[in-house]
C-alpha cells in the first residue's frame, strides 16, 4: 500500500470513483449526494499535485484532494496553518478497509512536513454516521455551521450546513 500523487492517466478512474461514491450516497439515503464535479477542478488539483491516490497491488483503492487554504468553508479559521482534505472516494472493491484512518496517518505526517498545525476536513448535512466515523478516526467534531459565501464551491455546498472536523498536530 502506498500513497502517491494522482496523474492525468488516473483521471477517468478518479471520476469513476466519484460516481461510485455518489451512487453509494444515494443508496444510503444520505442528506447530501455529491454532484458531478468539474473536470477542470480535478485537472488543476493534479497539475498542482494536490490530488492523491492510495494504491494497493497496482489498483487505485482510494482518492482524495488536499489544499492548504479553504477560506470559504473555514472562514476566520482559515488563517490557521492547516492541511484540508476533500472528496475522499473509495473504490467499491476496497470498501471496509478504513481508508480514512490511513489517510489521517498520512495527512498528519504530510501536515507536519509542511509546517501545518491542523489536519481538517468537512462534510455536509447532519450525517451522524459519518460524523461518528470521523471522530473514531481521531478528528474532533467542531460542530455544524452555516457558510456565509458558497459562490464558486461545488453545487452540493449551496444551502447546506457544514460539519467541521480537525486534528491538532501539537
């Protein structure tokens, strides 16, 4: 098992995993279902080396994106030195392997290497099962918040409350 940057050759697989995640969200009747993400967003993340993959036996088991700034979601807290994790999508053939925990271990090291104090992520809607899962993976649940400005964010952020989570690396 290894973590590495996604490449342009991974693009179709990334979007296949996003579609699988959306289907899974619909099946589980979650409050918020991922929309179709813009290809330009993912292409930019790949170019900036912010799109990641977890590879097992040559197969992409999981993908996610990172950023060091997330002002619209984190507002004033964005001033804190943090790595933000977005869009964790697991290959259905690898479900049940607790990849969030593996991503957390990787993100802690990655954050420290880049001089960050926090590892953060968010989810939308009052998804109590996912909130509990993130807490079990070591995140502190900071609460549910209304975002002031969702312009430019993917469609699923509009009109939803956001659940914020963080791990303090100190």
